[in-house]
């Protein structure tokens, strides 16, 4: 597990503020690993998910830091989404 993934888990749990997420989403950070967000919050993992979001480290950090809107990242090809777009949109609301 990379330091990037560990930092992403901590940042996502901070954003979720104990609320969890209705569904299961997986983030794949290219070349670094993956994490899962569900009703229990974020954790390192590669579980099956309703939606998988894939981005490079720079894009993922910008989304988590609030510097890049997840929808904009998707529309410009910086964020790839595979699976339930409804879940992706709900997650974007949490990240914004």
C-alpha cells in the first residue's frame, strides 16, 4: 500500500466526517493502489464496487483538496468512471 493511498483514505474519511457513503465506490489511483468508500467510510481495498473511479495521483489529489470538481475531471477525461453513474454523482456531492 502506498503513502498516496493511505493519505487518500485519511482525506476521504475527513470529508465524510463519519457519515459513510450510501453504496460502494472504489477509487483506483493509477500506479499507487485502490481504496473503497462505503457505509463505514474509506479504507484501503480492492473490493467489488457499484462504481469504480480511476485517476492519476495529481487529479485525485486535486479532487480531494477541492481544487478540481469531480464532474469537470470526468468531462475532461481526467477521471474515468465505470459502473453506476448515479453512485458516482452522489459521491461527487460528498467530495465537492
